[in-house]
C-alpha cells in the first residue's frame, strides 16, 4: 500500500442529507452493517448500497426521528473504507477518491485519501485530503 503522507485541510461546508432515501433502519445495535454512536442512538454505514461498484454513506437517526439518510454516493472513482464515531455527535468517514491530473491519459489516475469529519450538532463537514498516491489502497 502507498504512503498517503500528511492530510491537508481543504474546507468546511454545510452537510447535505437526502431525506427521501428508502432504506430501512438498522435491526438494532448488533446489526453488523452499521457502526453505532457511543450512546447507540445513531448509526452510520458504508455497507448498505449493493449497486456495485457504487459506494454510499448512510446515516440513521440524525434528528432522532428514526430516518435513514444518504449523505454521499460515488461510483467507481471511490472506495469507502469505513466510519468511526468520535462521540455521540461526530464521526469520521474515510475514503479514497481517484482523480486525473490535467493532461493525464487513461490509466494515469491517482488516488487521494480523504478523511471527512461530520459534526451533526452543527450540521457541518470538515474535509481533509492527502497528497496523490500512485497505488490503489485495498480494504
């Protein structure tokens, strides 16, 4: 696996939620497709979208209303690696994202590690990314 080096802060933005997303909520804290917050009231999942090769990040119970919301979705340029809760209101989402430098030919794509902190209490996201990596990371 390649070294990604230090992460660089690239911005903050308002979080976007798709509240019309039709997935069912998790079966409970033992549901292995979801990672629960420390208080077990919220959960996030990168394993729910089965439309390979697409990836999707879902959030359960953001507003304590029992809804499942899709936060982001990406096709073949992305690999969603997972989520980890910091506390009951914040979690970290880790992914790689392929991009093509200007003038690059097919097969010359590079990958960046992207770490996003979701702050649900403030409806904010903080995005950090690595320098380009030549190799494609694996789960």
